[in-house]
C-alpha cells in the first residue's frame, strides 16, 4: 500500500503572495500619509512665518513707525502694507 504525500507548496505560495499583497497595500497607505503630513507641515510653516511677520509689523507700527517706513522695510519681501 503506497501513501501519496500531498505537496503543501501551493498553499504556502498562495499564503506568501497574500501576505506580500497586504504589506504592499499598507506600504502604499503609509507613503500617502507621509506625503499628506509633509504637505501639511509646509503649510503650517508658511502660516507660522506669516504670523511672525504680522506680529513684527504690528509691533513696529505700535512703536511709531509710519506706513511708508514699514513699506520700505518690507519692500523686497512678500508682504504688502496698504
């Protein structure tokens, strides 16, 4: 009486491919989240810079500088004082 031994390589291959596919999906999700976080970080940095510049302008104006002096100080920058 001969006993046939079944090969388990097929099941192992399917399981391995399934795990690789799951890891690929999670890796894609992580890359997307990191990209969104980087863009949010740049936006927050620009917002912080704008807040600092605005506070600087307000302090200079409160100290007695005129609008024309402030315009000259920030003439080369990206801030317009009207």
